[in-house]
C-alpha cells in the first residue's frame, strides 16, 4: 500500500509567540555586551603583550598576541552574527 507524501511547509514567524520583540531586544543587548567585552579583551591583551615584550617574557608576549587575535575574532563573529545566521538559514532553505 502506498502512502501519500505529505509536504511540511513551516517557516519562522514573529507573531507565533508573545514576547518575541522583547527577546530580540535582549539579544541585541547581549550583542552589545559581547562587543564591549571584546574591546576590553583587546585592551587587556595588548597591555599584556606590551609588558611581556618589554620585560623579555615570551610567554606573556605570546599570550597577549593570542588574546588580541581572539578579541578580533570574537568581534568579527559577534558583529556578523546576524549575517552568518541569515546565510545558513538561506542555505538551509535550499536543502
């Protein structure tokens, strides 16, 4: 016996649950906190890098460099979060 194929067509909407606009506001605030933390991490890492370099401590210098790169990557991911998510949502629709 052959069962008919049922197509499911569900897409995200902004009216399905109450509080969606508040949730978007909260996530926007988290993005701001993340960017401020990335800036603080960059400043602290640059200070550690400079102190490590001038004191001849290669371990601190290396950790400072790593922190600077991590701060840049964090800012890139946080700043581009909506673009990255939208890209993968669009890619998912083509599956």
